[in-house]
C-alpha cells in the first residue's frame, strides 16, 4: 500500500513529519505571513518561534469560535494556560474542544486543534527559559482576550487606552516573548534586553493597529469594531453611525490620526530592529519584512481613506517581493534602513491633526 498523502486535511498523516516540517506545514495553513517570515530565523530559534505562533493561534481559534459562549471561551482559555505550562492533559483538552468548532473556523485550525497534543509535546522539548517565555505570553493573551470578547464591540472601544490594552493582549505580549527568545539566543542581543522589551510592545501594537485599520469593514460585517470612540468623538464622528455608506470628513480625520499613531509605533519597531546586530540577518529579516509590509499597508489605507473592503488596501505580491528584496540588499545598514523608512512613511504622520479637525469644523460652518 502507498503511504497516505501528507496533508492538513489528514491530521494522522502529519505523524510522518519531523517536528520542524510538522510545524512548517501547520504554519502554512494558518498564516501565510508567518510561514514566510519565521523560516528566516536561525535554526536554533525557528522551532521555538514556530511553536509559539501555533500556541497563540490556538488561543485565537478559541476566541474567534462563534459557537462558543463567553463562559466557554474563558474556560478553554484557562485550561489551555495550564496545558501549556505543565504539558499535561493536552489530549483531553483537544478531545473536548475539537467537536465544538464550527464550519466558520477554517479547516487548518480544525487540524491544529486535532494535533494540539503534538504541538504541546514540542513545546516541552524547548529550553526551560523558552518554555517560560511562551507560557507567559499564552497566559497574558488567554487572560486578556476574554475581557474584550465579553464586551459589546458593535460601537467600538471606549478609549484609545482600551485599544492600547487590547493590542497588548493580542500582540504586545507576543513582542515581549520574541524579545525574550532573541535575548536567550544571543548574549550580544541580551545587552539591550530592557530596551528591546519596551520597544517590542510598541512593535506589536504597530502591527496590530495596522491590521485593525485594514480590517475595519471585514470586522463590521461581523458586528465588531475595534476603533476607539474618543478619537472619533474629537473629530466629530460617532462610531455607532459607522456603516458601509459612511462618507464623513470627521471619520477620515479619525482614521488619519490612528494611522499617525500606528506610524509612531512602527518607528519604534525600526528602533527595535536596529538594536539587533547587523550580522543577525535572519532575525533582522524576520522583523523588517513585517515592518515593511505594515508601512506599505498603512500607505494604502492613507491613500484610500474611503475604502470599504480589506482587499482594496491589501498590498500586492509584487510589493511583498520588493520588500523582501530591498531588506536583503540593505538590511545590514542602519543608515539605509532609516532613510528608506523615512521616505516610505513620510506621509503617514499627520502634522497638527487637532488643527486640521478644528479647521475642518470651521469650514463646514461656512
């Protein structure tokens, strides 16, 4: 008999794969972006970071599952924290969760839950310091995300501070984890540990804010809005009136302000990346590709403030290829990287945005 085809649609077939190939195939199914960037890392980091992303994706799967109640999500998140920390009861956890997933959860995530015991087994082959970094991240994410899932998000978050907290739970803590893993990997990087930990939270927020802005209308279809009400109140727009027919200068001004804030976080992402030694090209590429794609996405949003679907502001494959090529060419030069960032993002920082708001209001009164 021939060997069964190795496929995400056939979870049992994955047992034939090495740990690295197993995780690589799962990554391709749940995130094309990370399937592209994580393999750039040094081999001694690849396994830990790939595993970390899969653990975080499991939390995301629980949080996004429409068939689960808020109390069920909190229960599974709490249980998963213990599974990651101890390595115990992974099989029982997967058996309990898998049947509850709906058809709205993508096939690759169904497979991820079915093979969760092996993912956890790989977690506990890592160094103690790596396991601790991953477990802390998962605990922060799994404790924090249900807080927001339990809220009525139809009209947005109340304040920019709430958005900051949400971004920390879903991305900032991941940035901290990566900084810890990079410092564990290299004493040369660990010299900058405290600054990297601080900047890593901002790095994560910049990427998450970019995703939130790109996905405004996709989220709206699900009755969800992650935009902060206070920012738009200052521009004279009420988020509860947001619809696909929205054509409002106040809304566009609010978007521009959030783009400017995200740009500031991406400036910190560049500062973070430049702290990585130039000879660590794999880690630099991992950071720079994510940073470059975020800048290009923000530019498309800035140029298309009236967009109504994420596809309208999605960067092209050619843009991704150009980002990869450019960073490979100049990725060792802090000067050239800074120059390129400043040139490509120069229109993202809105000057005197409050003046623009008042000016807009004054003009509307004429």
